[in-house]
C-alpha cells in the first residue's frame, strides 16, 4: 500500500467514524446517512476519477491534495454538528 492510499484510508476512516457518531446522535438517521454519503460520494468520485485518469505531469498530487482537503472540510463540518449536538444543544434546554 502506498503512502497516498494510506493517507486516503486514514482520512476516510476518520470521516466514517465521525459520521457513525453523528448518526447515533441524530433523530433522523436515514436522512443524515444518505445526505452525507451523497455528498462524500459526489466529490470523491470526481477527484478519484481525476486522480486515476488525469494525473499526467504531476497533477496527481493536485487531485490527491484536493481530495484530502475536501474530506477534511467535510470532517470539520460533521464534527462541528456533532459537537453542537453534544454540548450546546443540551445546555439550551
């Protein structure tokens, strides 16, 4: 396994664990899972396609970094929602 694949595996693992905990805390579990999988699937398919087939002349690094950044932004949004559900929402009641 190359380092690039290891970076992607770890990033998807963190995102998957965060989505799992967000799903446990949400009221409408099906909607949360479907929306997040649709979002992650859409940007992942574009970036993975370009990483596989349009990586001539060193542009593969660009697609890898763009994919890792998009996973990171998605993870930050999920963690923000999860923290809001855990801490702030319970103190407002």
